[in-house]
C-alpha cells in the first residue's frame, strides 16, 4: 500500500535518530557520518523553505496548465465539460505523482504534496459538478473521507489524515442532520463520541512499532480528535451553531436546553486533558489541554463580562507569562518525570542507535602492532634450536 520502499523509510528513521543523538552529543559526528554511510536512503526531503518553493512552483504550473486547457475548450464549456476536464487533469496529476515518487523518490518534498492536493481538489470539483446531490448530503464527505484516507495511507501525508478525519465527522454530521428535530439534541454527543473513539483508536495504533510509518499521521489525528471532542461539547459552539443551523432564535441572555451540561464540558474537558497528560506523561494531551484553557477563558468572557476586553487580555497575558516562567524555573531540574528541556528521543530509537554504534565499533577486526613481528626463529617441536 505504501508507495515508498520500507528499507528507505527505515534508513531515513535511523538517520534522523542518529542526527538527534549527535545533537545531544550521545554520539560523535564521525559516528553519525558512519551511520549515514552504512544506512543510505534515496528519499528526497529538502528543508522547509525549498519545500514551500517547490510546492508553490508546482501549484502555479498546474493551475496555468489547467487554465490553458480550459481556454482551448472555452467554446464548448459547461458543467459536464468542466467536470470531464477536471477528471482528466486529475488522472494526469496523479500519474505525475506516482512517477515522481517512484522515480525521483520525493518524500514530503513539496512537488509530491502539491500534486496530491491538486488531484484531490480536481476529483472533488468533478464530483460536485457531475453529481446531482445536495450539498448537505453525506456522499460528498464520504468521497473526502475515502480519497484523503487513501492518500494518507499510500503517501504517509499527515494533513491528508486529518482531512480524512474531518470527512468522517462531516459524514456523521450529515447523516445525523437527516434525523430531523432530534438532530439538534444528539449532534454534540455524536461529534464527541466519534472524536473520542478516533482518539482511542489512534492512540492504540501509535503504540505498535509496526505502525511507525504512520506515527506522524496518527499523532496529528490524535490532536485533531482531542480538539473536535472539546469543540463538540463547548457551550459557545453548541449554542451559536445550534442557533444558526436549527433556527432556535435565542436572545443574547437565553441559554440552551441542558446548558449546564455543556458549561461543565467547557470547563472540565481541558482539565481532564491536563490531568491525564501529567499522569500518563503524554505530551499531546498535556499541550492540548493547556491550549484549551484559553478557550475556557474566551467562552466565559464572551457570556459573562467582568472587565473590558483590553484589561482581560492584558491580565491574562501577564498571568500566562508568570506561570510559564515559574514552571520553567521549577522544571529546570527534572521532577516527577518532567523537565523543561526538549523532548528526548524515543527509547526504541536510542536502543537501535546503541546497537548501530556498537556494530560500527566492533566491525573492524583488531590488527596486531606492526612493530612487533612474529617469525624468523627456527624453534619448534621437540627439536628446537637456540636461535629465535
């Protein structure tokens, strides 16, 4: 399923682990170079600036080529023709994507990412133009789910994994919306339940070493699912979205049915994230919970104003700076399994690197010192003489 060779991926992980170990002075630069030489990878992954440049250049070339093709077909252009051209161009873009991955071994290099997004956008465009479904039908979101999921599985693209997750939520949202008046009562719980199940599945899969190619995808999906779990239960989102979508016509001072429950979710979910993050030493849970503390403040401030917004933002900023400074000072020396230092390399990677360094050290057969040479004597056996 994966478009890249497993050996190239494994060697790239080894090189990345070696680079991190070298930066932390766990191994020397010479050992790092030896590891790179012994475990070469043909994958092309430039730095972020080159990636952005290649992405933009590929996107511009693709857009101009598509526009030129439309210009030639301008006389007979309608929705069906436009959709057909989009399908044709999507096939061309996907063919170029497979070619550049197989032949040039681009891996997150910008060109492959641009071709991937162009293919997806063109397929969705053609589906909308040629299909006769309403926008609120789940079929569009199912296409997004399947298409983005395929790209994530084949090309290991993290953003496509998140788009596939959004497509899943969109599908469930549209299906629930068709249930009628009961939809406005169960919609938040559908979103929260789906997000929780996806998070649990992603966490379980990321704990298996065999899924290492998808670790980045699973981590990003975990973050997205934690955010949507909170969004589904946030009082502001539930009240304002319900007011707009279901025509509830709530006055500013009116609350929603079961408002106390969503206020509880708004406040308690980030605190649960922080608690579980500390308890399980899970950086994703901890950081997500800390970020969502700001959402608690915003939601409370939106409905219960106690001071001008300028004063609230200034006071909140000062409080966060003081808190961050205090925590950094406190964790300067590691305590309770936490430290203010950067995250260490995973234990599995460290064990692999240790094995590699030992193998590099022991691979050369020891040679005797040339200054001390055996031989030259005539002694041996029972008839040994006196010359050596």
